[in-house]
C-alpha cells in the first residue's frame, strides 16, 4: 500500500526542480496531523470539492442566465475545464498537478450570481464596507465561511493553495498570503491562472456561436479561427457545422496550450529557472 511519504518521494523524483512539492509546503495556518495516504495538496483539493461553495457554482454563470438552458457553461463546469487544462499543462512541464488542480477548482468560489454584473452591483452596494471583489471573497470562503471542522474556521488550506486563490494580491487580513518577500506565485498557480483564460475564451466561442451571439462573418476575420476552420474544411468536405464547431474550438484550445507550453519552456531555459525560489523572485 502506498503511503503519503511514498507519494512525496515520487514527487521528488518525477517533478522538475522548479515544481512545488507537497512535502516542501509552507504548511497550514493551524497545525494538523498529516494524512496517511494523501499529500497536503491532495487533501486541499478534496476539501474544496466537498464544500458547499463548490456545489453552488452549478447555478452561477458568467454570461448566460441559468434558466436559459443546460447547454451553456456554469462556474462549476468552467472550473472543471480549467482544472483539466491546468493538469495537462503541468504534466507536460513536470509541475505538481495536485496543486494546480486545487487552485483551479477553487479560483471561482467567491463569484456571486449574475456574472460580472452581479459583482459590479455588489461592489457598489458594499462601497462603504470595502467593496466586493471575488478573489477576496474566495479567500473569505476557504478561511472563514466554510464551517466544517471543530478546531478552526474555514478549510485550513496550505499556504500555496491560498496563494493561488488570491492570485497573489497582498491581503493584510491574511497572514498566510502577505509575504512581501515573494514577488510571484508558484508556477502551478500561474498555470491555473492562464488555464482560466484559455478555458473561458474557448467556451465563450462555443457558447457564443450556439446562442447566435457571435457573428460567424466577424469570427472568420479572426486569424486563429479562420486558419483552424480552413484546415478542417480542406480535410472534411461538407462537414456539419455543429460538428465542425467542436473540432475548431478543440483545435484552438490545443494550439493555445501548445504555444503556452513552448513559451514557458523557453522562458524557463532563458532565465535559468532551477528552483521554486527562482520562480518567486
């Protein structure tokens, strides 16, 4: 039977030197006994999935109102897509998949209903109390609002996951993410942030076309779409547009991820990044 220590050894031998290993985490705000067969980041991921806030993402949307149909993405399906993209990138770069997955699954926990409009209204209503910002609300949820343990409020997540959720904004109320000596978050947190952009750009294309909010004439003037659509037109004559749409969006996701991986690898070599400390400087 594989124990936590065995998993930590596997990370040490299989991950890159600049990857964040769970055994080297800065730990939690409240000390806890380590789990027998799960690493720290695996526990964080599992805690996030079992929260009430995570389940509520099912009914929150970014663009479309929930009752308009069950085809369009919700914050929940978006978070799952972000986690999948982030894990794929991290696997290819030998980064910690569990850490990036935990950050990805929790990055939208603080979003209110009604998309960005809901956030703007809440921010205006709360202006006399510091306003409202969804990243800080995500931190509030995992630090305070989720009540699941008798020893502490919140989920008591590791420093690295908390850092990723905050997108590294300095929060004086949160001693776990107020380390002024650190300039940049872990590569795993940076990957989750970029995967967020890749995912919502891709599914905005899919949902926008399906809802007829995006004009195909305008879309075909965008080089990335035009080139990928042309490739499928040449390969498949008379392909049903619905099927072609899925293929083009999938191809765009793959192209953007490939470019991201190559650019990251180039930067790692160019700036001689060899350790986690190198990443953070």
